[in-house]
C-alpha cells in the first residue's frame, strides 16, 4: 500500500534534495502541505508535484513553466491537458536547444578564426624580431 503522507525529511531523503529547497518551492506556491503544529505534512499530490519540479528543472523548464504543469495536474481527468501542454513545452525547449547549439557552433568558428589570426600575427612579429 502506498504511503499516504510524507514529512519534509521523507521527501528530501527520497528525492535527494534539501529541506530548504522543498520550503522554497512551498514559498513559490508550488507545494501546499498541511500543517500539524510546526510539522509539514505532504500528500502524494505534493510528492508528484515535487517530482515534476525536479524533472522540469533537469530539462531546462523555468519555475513558472513547472508551476503551470503542476496546476494542470489532475489524475482523475487523465492529465490529457497537462500532457499536451508539456509536449508543446518540450518541443519549444528542443527548438531553443537547437538554436543554442547553432550559436555555439558559430562561436567556435569565430574563435577558430580569431585564434588563427592571432597565431599568424604572432608569427609575423617573431619573424620581424629575428630578421
């Protein structure tokens, strides 16, 4: 049987993050644990939200994008809307990465050209000094 509630340390240990990070996501309105005195009590929904945040961060989504996905989380409705929006976000992220890759490749070519010019100029100064 699945665990019905989690403490902040349960989630921190399970997901290998700090309790401070979990509290930060709570402050951002991305998690909403119940309280028992000073203790935070997290639900399975909070656990899924936290996993979505961590996965989103790994693939380059902003916190705002992660929050959008969390707000759409509705397992009773099959999460179709959430999944379709996430597919769109993935496609957009792929496009951004492809553009960044092209930018990096262009920068490498420019660095190669600058390096070649520097080496040529250096060689010319050495030959001038020798000659």
